[in-house]
């Protein structure tokens, strides 16, 4: 395998943790609603942030509730040829504001090792720290910082509502000029389906897959909740991760 392909695969793998085939939703065995430790802002402050949002942005926030205080807790299994390690990962929206008319949500991710003793250079440990989602209508862009919000060169993580099953998009900016669909790096969602979750209730869910050679990159997303499951497996080197939602609190 050449170096360029390996770098591309690693970019995809990282983005999936930040993000179709006919796979079924992976059941959340102990999925529960949680009481977040994060203190949400007062009602007046939230009202100010949401006052000038356009209808498409409001719809996107209903589908993926990136509002301050929303929290997701995951079990994260990272593995390679030599070991498996389990972390408990928590993501929380800690800030939100409107910048140049765009809704910008800041998320903080923490991770605590639950099982295993990985070395410092273990390749599949969860990324921690802060990151941002910028919503431009139906497009959700991922940023590692908020210093340069250049949409043309940003990672396009999601389009919601999702495009039709025979349509998709290229998250990576240098591939978005490609007019051919379903090439390497192409991402698309399945037809929506109804899923009964252990917390009670029926939710509209999608299977989201990214086309990669010699690897599998798949996610399960449910409207009004977010990501339930993420999986990345690189077959040639037998490494990857699986991420499963175990608790959440939606604001």
C-alpha cells in the first residue's frame, strides 16, 4: 500500500470518530438517559443564540441537537493485532454562538480508560479535546479549531436531512469537485428506517457509510439523538475501533 492511500484512510478514520450498505443498527445494550454534569446556560442566553437562525439551521438542530448541554456517552473499543482497549468517552456541547450568520457549536470530548493498558503510541485511542461543528443550512462542517472557518476547505461531515439513497457527498474538500459519485471517499446514507431503542420509543435512523478501499467505515445515526454507533476497520493491518452509545442527555 502506498503512503498516500494510508494517509487518506487515517483521515477518514479520524473524521468518523469526530462520523450505504445494508447493515442493521447495532443495539445499544444499556442505552439510557443521563443527567449531564455540564450546567446549561439560562433560557435568555439560549434564546439570544437561536433568535436569528434560518429555518434550515433550525431543522438541522432538531435532527442533530447540537445545543449547549447536550451530552453523549460512548463505549469505545480500540484494537490492533496485539490488544483491545476499552474507553468511556463523553462528548458535550459546551458553547454555541452565531458567527457571520452561521451556528457554531463547540464540543468537548473526554476519555477514561476502562480496560487494558495501551502504550502511549497506541494507534486507535480516542481523540480528546475540543472541536467545532458549523451549520450552514443543511450542511454540517467539522473544524478542529475556530480560528479559520473556511467552508470551502472544511470537512463536510454531514448533510441533514440526508440526501436520497442514490445520492451522497464527498466530505474531504479536495474531492468535492469530483462529479463522479461513489468513488473512494464518497459518503451516503441508507433509506430511513424505524428503530425501537432500549430507552423507549421509535426513532428514524440511517446507516451512513464512506467508501474506502481495504477498509470499512460505517455509522448509525438516529434523528433527534445523534450517532448511535461508529465503526472503522482497516483490513490489511487489522486495526480499528467500534463506538457504541450508552447514555445521552439532549437539550
